């Protein structure tokens, strides 16, 4: 008998579970379209050359030490991250109304933001996209949100954003609800609102007195251009909306396991910063007290040095271009096979993921028969494709949907 006897076994985290099934699979044909990480044409993880270079410089810098960072993080990193997000010439930065808090990757930024809103501001209702990233609900729930609702996002028949229903759902949201929006490259659908649609979303948020919490885990990685990926966030700011933004540097710097993230907060009145920072310090203090330095130093160095920054731009272009090529290859293979259904959505979507429209039964068949591993909602990681396996995957999908 143990103190812990009887703990119910929780369901597995699907994405990691499927990844493990892939690892354990012995078939030489197996293809991994599960986990959201970049892979090269050879199917390998990629350390960005510019990250290696920054790491070399950091390792050689004997002025650096392992003292604690400030509770709210490495100042150079927070400023660089906030500048990347808003644009260094942004009014909010120039007027001192924006602040960055270094957090443990995108997840930690969401969690700190959610905890602040729930515990310090007393906000208890959050609206999440349906569908959304598998972790949003858990993060907001554990952070103290009592009512977690969904707004419609997806129109499965047309494989497009269901903007009318999304606006209608937000129109019903009680005042001061927190609305979580994907800044770019919506996960899992891969489909973002158009600029005109974003304008309507901003309007309803303003009219209904809702609070905007952007989650941007793919800035630069989606289109290849960090500025255009941040357009919705900058547009919302131009409309005078205050916001929290959770930024992740996992994908766009390939720093997955370094847990580098930033919570950017923009106020309409800079006098709010003193109260915010002092209360946020307590929220962070109760969680991890001080953030880790290595990844933050890398990002700060790269974004702060014009030469390194240029190399980073080249690297994100390389990654986003390869994704676009693989989208085109999958679509053209499916179309060449005459696979039933329409496949143009694959090239319309952006970022790492595509929502294929495959049903859970079809996914099960793909996994069991063809050893093509993907999530049960039909989401695939496009990076798992390469010129050697894309035809195999297309044939497997073809056989599955017929
Ligand atoms: N938000 C979304 C929408 C994501 O897809 C991810 C990564 N899968 C994250 C946040 C955060 O990931 P991380 O904590 O690794 O930065």
C-alpha cells in the first residue's frame, strides 16, 4: 500500500504518444507526420547555423557567468523579442507602453499570462478557438480560469475559417472574457483569417470589451517574413487594443528544448507597468523564480547583431520554403493519382501543419496499414515529408480515402 495507490491513469498526450509509436515501429516505410518540429529533407532535426555561431560566441565569452537572471528575465532578450514582435519603430515601444517578460517558451508565456489574468485581474472566462492547440485548455484551466468556452473557427466542409460563426460566437462572449487568438499559422488547421477578417475580429473584441491574448509560436516560420506574420498583432495595436502576446522561439530558432519564450504586454497607459511588473514578479517567483539564460542569450545575440540577424532571416526562409515545396508536392501527387476529394487546401494553408480532413477511422488505417503516423484529427506536420517519401504518403492517403 502506498500513499499514492489508486491514482487514476491519465490519458496519454496524443502527440507524444504517436511519436513514440512511430519510434517503436520497425517498418522501413514508416513516416512521422506527428510532432510539431522542423525536419530537413533527410528527415533530421536542424540546428540553425546562426544558432551554432551565436553559441560559439557565447561559449567563448568569459565575461558571462551563471548568476541568476532577474525574475522577469534577460533584459536584452525581452527587448529584442518585443521588438521582433511589434517592430522596433512601433509607437507602443517608443512610448514605453510595451514590456516583455522572459518565460519558459510559448507554453510558459501562456501560463504566466493566464495566471496573471486569472489571479491578479480576476478574469475567469476564456474563449479558445475550436479546434486549437492541444495544450491551450489545460494551461488556462490550471491557471485558474473557471469557464473555458470555444469560439467556432473551422468550417470543415469548405476547409476554411468560418468567420461568420466566429464573429457571432465572440459577439455572445461576456465582457472581459479573454480571447485566445493564434497570431499566425493556426495550429492545427494551418489556415489564418484574411486581413479583412482580422479587422472584423478586432472590431468585435473592441465592441464587446473582450481582452486579446495572442499566441504566436511561428513568427517568421509561417511566411518566411517575421513582419508579415506579425501583421494581425500590429493591426490590433493600431486599433488601440491592449493585449498579452505569448511568443515562442522553439520553431523559428529551432530552440525547442531550451524553452525560450517571451510574454509581451502592451498597455494603453504606461503608468500600468509598475504595478504589472511587481505583481508579475510574484507570479513568476512562485513558478520558476528566475528563467534560464542560454537560449535567451542566443536569441538576444542573433536579433541584436545585423549580420547574425541576416543569417537568421535566411534560415527561416530556408525552412518556410521547404515547407511550401512539400505542400506543393503532396498536393500534386494526390491530384496526379486522382485521389477523391479536393486537395487545394494543402497549398492554401501555411506553417507546419495541414488539417487534411481525414477522419479518425482513416487516420487509424493510415497508421496501421501504411505506417504513416499522424494525429487523430487528421493534422499532419508537413515537415515530415521529403522528396523520398511524399509519393508513398500520397499513395497511402489515396488508398485510404477510396
Ligand atoms: N502555441 C501553439 C499554437 C503551438 O503550436 C505551440 C507549439 N506546439 C506552442 C504554443 C508552444 O510551444 P513551446 O512551449 O514549445 O514554445
